[in-house]
């Protein structure tokens, strides 16, 4: 019975959206996304709550993604509401939209603050840049029946593979100027050592030749005597 009531709450949350985007509103919290490319064809999107002032009973939203480029694979619960108890989940993927709902029981502890709500894994079918947005976002507190937090900012998100690759290249490849200067110093050092060694060999050979000439002259002079 409790599970049925919780599912009803999630469904009701979608019918009465509190989607706040007005920049003039004094927001008391934010729901946003972070992305990570796990390999060549898998993208992880983490939905996070940030600085929520009031205690949260339940969360519901539609996560909109580009169905031509991505395919939903699975989700993993976050720790935000899990800290309050053992919440119920409703997750459904339909036509480029992930319907997500999560609610605690009346006897649970209602958390506030920041934390990960859930992580969504999507397979990349095509493209290098991907856009995400929220629809019908609702955070609810337990006040008599239900009260929606209307001053929450639901932030859209954009991620591109090229941006991540450029960042990785900058952090892993040494500076080209420093490398060229170091190479130039090595070449100058080798050239200088080669020159010194060449002079030493030349003097050594010349000295041996002089000794041979002197010995030959002395030998001939003895024969003549």
C-alpha cells in the first residue's frame, strides 16, 4: 500500500511542474548535470542537487536527450535521497525522454543540501556533441500532503567529445617550446664534444707520426755511419 501511494505521488509530481527558469527568481537550490565519456560509445550523465535549502521528500523530472544520437542503457541511484532511507524509483525511457521519479516514505529522514540524485548511462549512436535539458522538474517536501519547491533552478547541459579531447591533449603533451630548447642544448653539447674529441685525435695522430719520422731518420743515420 505504501509503495502504491509513493508511485501515485511520483505520477502527480509530473502533472504539477515547478520548472523554474526565471533569472529574476531568488533561487534556493539548483539541479544540474555533469557528463563523462567512459569509452568511445558510452556517455555517463550525473544529475546532481546543489545547495537545496529545504528537506526533500521526493524528486521528479523528465530528462530530455537527443534520441537520434543517443540511446538510454541504464541508471544507477545516487546518494542524495538514499541517505534518508530506502526510496522508491520510477524510471522509464520513451522517445528521447527519460521519466524519472524518486520518493522517500513518511517515516524516513528527509535530506537537504547537495549530492548526486542519479546517474544515467547512454550509448552513443552518432555525433560528437550532445545537449540535455530538464522538463517538469519538481522537488517536493512533506508538508501535510505535498509542497513543491518552486524556487529551484533546473539547469540544461551540453557536452562535446572534441572539448574533452583538446583538454586531454593539453594536459598530457609537454610544451613544444621547452622541448625545442632542450633539444637545441643537447645538439650544441654534442657538437662541442665532437669538436674537442676531433682535435684530441688529430693531435694524437700527428704526435705518433712525428715519432715514427724521428725513429726512421735515426735508423737510417746509423746505417750510413
